[in-house]
């Protein structure tokens, strides 16, 4: 099968591509990435020469480019990891979050529709549920938990999720959504909590905590 993975030069998408190619070497994996500040092609260096892998520098909002790639590759599955993903940046400048996270999601799903209802997976976040009180460890999120976003980032991801569900309901597009909690590991951009804390500790710098002065 042929799978299009967006945002594969980023942290989770890159790890996913390595996993997929290792576990399913017979599949063709095509990565679309705009290579924003968060994308790093070095992440994909180990697979660049693999004949079953192709990298395309492309913005998921570029409808013409996306459709042309769908025409060439005829994907069976699309996994959309591409996003603006940093909460602090979304507070500084929400516009690009709405553009990539919502309009980009629509662009990818419209291409899926145009090419025979290609199976679509949306990578979302548990941040769409807001947060739980620190003194109630008995509480947890479920699929029935109401959406309660706290930042332009989480609102843009929730908006995209609603659009994904609407494409299922309206057009019958075969979709799934996953809402994972925070990840950490290799290839993570050092603006995120764990690499940031480690880097600041190593450099004897203050450790930023939300809600503190
Ligand atoms: N990191 C986490 O802990 C976490 C937790 C929950 C959900 N998520 C979700 O997982 C996904 C991946 O997160 P990540 O931490 O790997 O993000 P990341 O910021 O490390 O990577 C995002 C990638 O998307 C690319 N990209 C951005 N805008 C694009 C566009 N318009 N077109 C094409 N490519 C574009 C970037 O160049 C980058 O390579 C995101 O959808 C995010 O919301 C992440």
C-alpha cells in the first residue's frame, strides 16, 4: 500500500516513518513536509535512500500541489501529523495555527475525497479536553469528555477534529482521530517541555513553569 505521511520531518511524524518502514518495508511511504522551523530533514536521513520512500517539500495548504501529488502517488492511506504544534507560539501568533491546523486539514481531506475517499487519519491532541485539577488524580479524559480548549493551539486542533468528523458525517470519508497526550523522545524540537527542561538544567538556566512569574 502507499501511505502519505504529512509532517514527517517533525518529531512524531519522523518517528512514525522510521517505525512504519521498519515494520512494513513492502509499503511505499511518501512524506509531505513544508520544513518549517520545526522540520528537520536530518530526521529522515536514514530512509532517504530507501526506494520505497519519497520526500516532497510541500505545504499541506497548497491544494494544487497536494492534488498533483495524490495523482502521482495514488495513496491508500493519509496520516496527517503536520501542524503548528507549540502552545506558546500559538499565544504569540495564532494565525498560522489556524491556517495549517484547520485549513491544511481541510486541504488534505478534500484531496482524499477527490481520489475516491482515501482512508484518512488525523493526529490530534488530548489538549482539546483542557486540563484536569491537580488534586483529583481519580479523574481522566474519555472519548465522551467535552471539548474544553485553553489555547489557540488546542482550539485549532479541536476545530480540525470537528471538521474531520463532519467529513465523515457529510461525505462518508473513512476517518479516525487519535488524541494522544504529550510525547517525548528522539528528534524532538528543544522548545518542548522535556528537552527544554533538560537543556536549561544543563546550561544552568531557570526552568519555566506555567502560572509562575
Ligand atoms: N509532541 C507532542 O507531545 C504531541 C502531543 C499530542 C499531539 N501532538 C500532535 O502530533 C502532531 C505532530 O507533533 P510534533 O510534536 O511531531 O510536531 P513538530 O512541530 O515536531 O512537527 C511538525 C512538522 O509539521 C511540519 N509542518 C508544519 N506546517 C506544515 C504545513 N503547512 N505543511 C506541511 N508540513 C508542515 C513541520 O515542518 C514539522 O516537520 C501534531 O499534529 C501535534 O498537534 C503532538
